[in-house]
C-alpha cells in the first residue's frame, strides 16, 4: 500500500502544471475587509460572502482553467479543492499569508495524488 501511494505521489507530484501566480486581487481583498467591519468574521460567513469571486478570479482571469482542465479538473472539482482552503483565505485577507503562499497551498492540494485521483477526470 505504501508503495502504491509513493508511486502515485511520484507520478502526480513529478509534473509541472505551470499554474501562474496572477496579480493579487486587491479589490476583492479590500471588499472583504470592508464587509467584515463591525461583524464577527466566521469561516462560513466568509465563504458565503466570497461566493465564487476568488476562485472565479483564479479560474478565469488568473489563467488557471487551461492547465487544470489539461490535468482533468473542471470548475466544480476546482471549487471543491478551493473549499478546503477557507482558513487560508482568511489568513490571506488578514495579511498573515502572502498571495503567493496562499496560491502555493492551493496548488499543493491540486497536485496531491489523493485529491487528483478523486476529483480529476482521466485524460486520454
């Protein structure tokens, strides 16, 4: 079993998807900060407020759609992965996590062989 995991890890982590780091969406970050003024910020309320704005930015404007589709991911599978990073969205919005660090965390999840096996469609 360990061998299988290592083989999957090597197979999926060994490739380079070439996800670019798009410019930080400062307008979304600013809107988030304005929205949370005067209210207690909870992870679920953050997810509801953000809706699909941030993942949509990465998918469409950030240029992530093409390389992710090439790896078998679609919009829905990307949203599932993004949902795992609610805490990281908060840390980014609080300037505790840089934009690059935030995107690297998402990319690491995307490259994880377990998530790829479950969420990505086989190519070819």
